[in-house]
């Protein structure tokens, strides 16, 4: 793959770090729902951000099956319609897989604009499923969640790529 000027060569991702970050995002989302903001409609879904990130960067390791399982775990935790988050995360993962090659050519702020429609689509799937079973529309605040998720994209990307940026053996004669 041809690299952009100024782009650094990254080390391979540690699979333990990858799965631990997904688990941490799931736990952070669960704790946020229980303790911090409840099930507020405007609250960003940290798991979807991390899931899209790893789906884009490690397509062969994190895919639709992982998205489905994580979605089922969240459905069970929230007491939502079984499969609501699973379907939303699976659709999100599928679209991220389709766009992953194109997305990596953009800078982080531009990537945030590119993933905004993905997050809107995932929330729309959840809203439609909720409406089908007779749920009420949570109001205009629900439109803030995808925007917050897109705004968090550069920060989450920078944090999750940090372990891959370090040199394997720091040496002044090896710039990589």
C-alpha cells in the first residue's frame, strides 16, 4: 500500500490490546448507562466508535460477528429488544468494512466527517426498531449522539493507535 507523505509506519496491533479495548468500551458504556448519564438519548456510544475503529483498521480480526456478539451483550445489559443493538452494530460494521480502504486515506478530522453518516445510520436502525415495537421517539436530543461520536473519533483514534506508534527497540540510528 502506498503511504501518504508524513504518515508513519505502524507496528502490528497486539490482539490482546484490540479485544481488551473493545471490552473496556463495552464496560465504559455499561457503567455510563448505569451511573453517569443513565440512558440519555444524547449520550455517545463509545462501543460503536471503538468497533468502527477496529473494523476499519483490522478488518480481518474484527468484523460483523464480533459486532453482533457485542450488540447482543449490550441488548441483554440494557434490557432492550433482543437484537436491536446487535443489528445496529452489524450494519455499522458492514458499512465500515465497505468503506475502510477509502476512509484510511483521509486525515483524522476528515475521517470524523466520513464516519458521521455511519453513526447516524446505526442510530437510525435503533430508532426504527424501537418505533416498530411501540417505543416513543426520544426527542431532538437524540440527533446529538452521532455528532458527539464523530467528534470523539479523532481522540479515540489517536489513543488506540498510540501503542502501534512506539518503536520496537528505540535507537537513535533507527528512525522507524
